[in-house]
C-alpha cells in the first residue's frame, strides 16, 4: 500500500542549504519512497525550550511531500539515518542541529508511541512547517486542527522565503 506523507526538514548549523538539498536527495533515493513535491526554503528564528532565540543561528526549513510503501516507524528509522549522516547530534531537546526531519502527517494515520507522534503534535504552531506545506499543497488539512491555509495565516510573518 502506498501512503502520502509530509516531511518537514530544517537545520541551523553548517551549510544549511547544501544539507537540506542533500537530505532531500537522500529521501528521494530511499527504496519504497517517491518524492512528489518540495517547497522553497524558508528562514526562521531558532525555537528553543525557552522560546524564540534571536541570538542563535537561524533555521533554514522546507517541506517535502512523498509517497511511500514504508510503515511510519520504518520511515522514521530511515530519516534518522539521513540525519545522522549529516552530523546530527542529539545533546539537548530543541538545540542547534545540522538537520532535523519530522514526519508531519502520514496519510490519515494516527500514531501515538514514545518515539513517534503523527500528526506531529506541534505542527499547528509552526510557521516554518505550515507556510512551506501550504506552498506545495494549498488544500492541505492538518488532522485535528483544520485547513493549513487558515493555520498558516497568523504564522506567515514568522518565516521569510529565501
């Protein structure tokens, strides 16, 4: 069975654009994955456990739409491998990173495990997810929260297209 999924990518360390381009290429090259669409790049202020940090390096973000035959946990494992290949270090929650890849939605599936929550529990609060997602899927709906176009309205000013 083939499932459509939305993935959000971002990073604020190193050559951000090159890292995102490379990661998108690696996602497209995964067995049982087909890249359907990708957004432009958007820049946003770093979000930490303490809130927005204007002093930290800014994040570069994008969203991709894929079709996959992988189950959510297997896809997540592959995405972690891509993150690790780009030097991802998990020292602190919401800390600086070379690459972060989140599964935002996976078809209409609801997943609630210790390691994976789908839909992503904070996607509705993040302009750096919603604005790029709206670009590639204008009629998108975030389950439990409604139309992405409506959610993105109030968060549009939190990101800048590069």
